């Protein structure tokens, strides 16, 4: 099973979990399983049309999936998925 690293800002929607193990042959399948397990994550990961929010950056085994196959990115049994929400703010 692949491991999903849950970032600090999203852990409150996953009962404080730092990681979770998920099945799936693709990143999309793994994220579907993750959000079934932690329903509070779903609106923070996916928009109303089922696409990943543009401010959620996803990496599989260190590779940015936006530069490849996106949600169709294949997973291995030992893949590591990182979700990194974009941060904004600060002073100019």
C-alpha cells in the first residue's frame, strides 16, 4: 500500500494523522480511498467537479504529478504521496 503524507494544515481533518496507508493503482484511486477514510479531507483536496484544487500540490515519489500524468500517475506498492498545500501571505 502507498503511504500518503498528510500536511499539518490538513491533519485536523484526518484525526491528527500524519500519514495513512492507501490502496490503488493510480494517484486518483489512492486519493479517493484517502478521502473515503477521512471525509473531511475531500473538500480540501477536491473541488466540486472532482478535480484536485489548484492550490494542492501533489508529489509521488518526489515527482510533481502536474508535470506528468496527474491523477493517472501509477503507484507502486511502496509509493509515497506528498500533499503540499500552497501557502500565501506575508507582507510585500
